[in-house]
C-alpha cells in the first residue's frame, strides 16, 4: 500500500528539483537553492532505494560474470542476451542428460557390486532431485540474462527461492526415506522388535521433516514464522492435555520399540499377565494367554510394569529334591549320590560345571537328596526331554540298589489295652498310618 505513495513522493521531489533548475537564481539565494537541490536529490534517492531493495545471490553473480566475459553491458535486451539465455537452457538440458545417463548410471553400476544395498537406494533416490536442480539452474540463469521489468525480476527472485528450496528439501527427504527403508529392511531381516514400528516411525519423521522444510522456505521469503510457531505451541498444549492417555500410550510404544523387551511370538509375563505376544501396536500390546484368551495391555502399562521374557533363556536350570527311606545305610547313600552325579554329568546337554548332587537333609520321614544342573539349550521341549531322561535313570539306579523312595508316614505306639485288642483281632501292636495321598488306607 505504501509503494504508490513512495513513487508519487519521489516523482514530486524530482519534479521540484527540475523546476528549481529552470528558474534563474539571484545572487542572494544561489547557495540556498543549491543546498535545497542536494537535499531533494538525496531524499529521492532514499525513496527510490526503499521501493526496490537490491537483490543479489550467487546465481546472479555468476550470470553477471558470464555477461562481463562477453562484454555485454547494455541495459536493453539484444540478440546477444537471447543467445546467451538459449545457451543456458540448452546447457542445462545437456548437463541434465549427462548427469542422469552417464554419471548416475556409473554410480548405480558401482553400487550394485557392493555388499550393502544402502548406496543403491541413495543413488536412485537422488537422481531425480539432482536432475531437477540442474534444470532449474539453467532456466533461472536464462531469466537472469534477460533485462526484464522490476516487478518481473522481483517475482523471479521469489520464484527461484521457492523452487531451489523445494528441490533441496525434496532431495534430502528422498535420501532420508532411503535411509529409513534400509533400516527397516535390516530390522525385518534380524527379526528386531523395532521392525513393527518402522512404518509408523518413517511416516512421523517424514511429516516432521516436511513441516520443517516448509517453515524454513517461508522464513526465507520473509514471512513471520515465530508467530505461527507460538500459536502452534498453544494449540499443541491444549491437544496434549485433552489426549494425555493416548500420548502416554504412544510414548510407551516408543519405549517398547527402542528397548525391545520382547518380540512378536515370544512368551512373556507383563505384570500379572502372561502369554504369547501377538501384536505390538501404537496404543496397546496383545497377548494370547495359555487359556487362548486375548489380553490387551495399554503400552503405558507395558513401559511401567516389569517384563519377564520366558523366550530368552540363556540356559535352563533344573532343581529337584527327592527322599529315600530311613532304612538306607550311609554306604548305600554315598553310592547312590555318586551314581546320580555320574548320570547327570553323562548327558551332553548338561553344563558339567553346574551339576550339584548332595545328601542334604534329614526330613521328618525321609533322607533328602538335592540335585541341580543347567541345560545348554534353552528350548523348553528339549529341556523337558532331558529332565525326563534323568528322572528315569535315577529311578532305575535307586531300584537297582534295593532302595526305596520315601513318602510321608507316621508310626503310632498304642497303649497296652488297645494293643491286646488289636492282637486278638490279628493286628500288630503298632500301626503305621500312610498319608501318601488323599484317601490312603490306614494299617
């Protein structure tokens, strides 16, 4: 709105200066008129400079240097100007062809011979932005050669800023996406827990990157981005307060993705919930319980509760206690302990250094033998098969030595009168009560 006013003011000042030059000054006012003319010219120059601020950039300096090489200094468009502009456009087309058909072709051929696939993705992603950048340099260089109106030149300046900014962020975005795709491939190949979150992570980071690029472009055009960011911060605070549970679950999923306490298909226990992981989502994690019912746990609880991963055993430990009867002699006990130790150490799947076999306790109705060992393979089925083999071998060893496994018993000494009645009935004077299992008979 101030541009017409400034133009009018400059015109009036220049007109006044020209009129003052046409009136012959007298001797008394000559100095004052000269001073007034100087002030008027300076004011007009200031207004004119405020109207169109000087614009200079690297591309404009390069074009001016090329024009200086050909000694083209006229302010009007000549045949030389149009020829040089055409040379810039044709040169841009040819250089674009050379870069895409020769240089990038050789780079892709070289990348195909390397072990990693990251360079293949990067070269394919950057080919389009680089070709577009070269073409834009040719077009805007040709436009800089021609002598256009002030408004057109200003429009081209803003257009070049937007175009080069968009191409630059386009190239960075494609390279960034190629890196994320490569990371996703590695995560899937290695069966990492973060693989389930990679598509979401990629979309979120791309959105942030695009917003950042748009804001920087707007800032370069002279827009006030700070005001927009301040309003965005207030709106984001209101949104965060309204959706704090959702945001908490979202951050919980990020923690799970980074920490990777479990993967899909693993058996875990989260707090009081136990089952196999079926799905890891942005809001919740789903477990399939042993009873085949589905348990859905919010991710904020997953991040806060202790997680026991039953699928990540390094080794499995076996610990057992069994009792022999009290009629076992010390020699027999020593022999059976030594034999059981040899049985366990003879298993290839057992870690020899972890084997422990001891006559440990005198219990109420048995002499207890304690055994402990660790298996090399954490697989549950193999662990149970080994445990079964050891148990059978221990049973055979105990039976071969004529020993017996103890079970809870009680011996009751009855008074003489009761003993006589039992003797008359054909019963012994002492009765042994067996409590081996519910419903056991008494004798």
